[in-house]
C-alpha cells in the first residue's frame, strides 16, 4: 500500500472511531402515559384518567424531575379560592433504582369553580442517582389538600413508566448500602454510591472522547506526513 493510501486509511479509521463513540451516547426516553386514578375524597370515591408526562433535566449532581397532568383528576363541591389547594405526589422508581421520590408544587394560582375538574400544577422534585443504569419513573399516588380535607388518588392499574433515564452514579460500581439522597427521595439499595449523572453528562463525556479520537487521528496523519518529507530530503 502506498504512503498516501496508508495515510488516508489511518484518517478514515480515526473518523469512524469518533463517530461510533458519538453514536453510543445514551439518551433519555419519555412518553405520555394515561393513568387511571381512583380517588378517595371527602364526599365519596371518584375516578378519572389523566395523561401523565414526566421529564428530567440535569441539575447539579442530579436531575430536576417534573410531573405534569394534562387533565384534572378530581373536583370539589365548593369553590376553592386562590391558594386553597395544595398538591403533591410520589413517583415510583424502577430499573436500576427502587423506592419512591416525592414531587410538590405551588398552590392553585386561580380560584377553582365548584364541581369542575381540579387542574394540578406541574410538580417537581430532585432525583440523585445512586446506581448506574436505566432508571424508570412511573406515576404514583397524588395527594390533594384543600380546606382542611385530604384527597388521595392512586393509580388503579400498574401504569407504564413515563420516563426512562440512563444514569451514571459517581464513584463507579462500588458496593455498600445506603438510602436515596435528594429532596423527597426514599428507598434503599445495595449500591450506595454518591451520584452524579445522566444522559447529558454521558453524552458530553463520550462526545469529548470521540473528539479526542479524531484529534489523535489528525495528529498521527500530520506526524507521518512530516516524517515522510524528512526522509525524502
């Protein structure tokens, strides 16, 4: 093989290696899931189906998890004035992690007329990964407190996860035990690494590695070119 052909082959191999690393970067997967809530209210049992959307955005060493309801799941026989209704909920963790995390949000910013569906504001909380792998987030129990009463809405069937995150806990795969860290997160597992994480960090790290491979290939080509010129002289 001629010198020029060897040089071109080397550069192509480096470019392909960098592309393969970039394509391997993990991503988050999310979908809106219909959840059939069975609610225990002060005036009797009610049921409603609401599409649930859960999103995760990297925040510091963890993720800000936001849970959204696209439809109301309960109603009140009397008007709820501004600030009278306070919602909170749990999210079930699965896959590489287990237990639950809590999400909460502001009280209603506008009055809610009597006998109309109660629109739940977006609820959020912080999730800090404890183990590396794919973690699923599934809608759990919704709690609504208003006018001194409490309504609890529980998914009737086991809903599908609304979000899957491919996360990496800081410290590798060391062993040990510990409980969840981060606001409102609970549960135990056999891997209590301090976490730091996720698709965005992994994508950036793998992208950087891919760029390094490409630069290394370019450096190799430049060195071979100069060496050949020196030999010819």
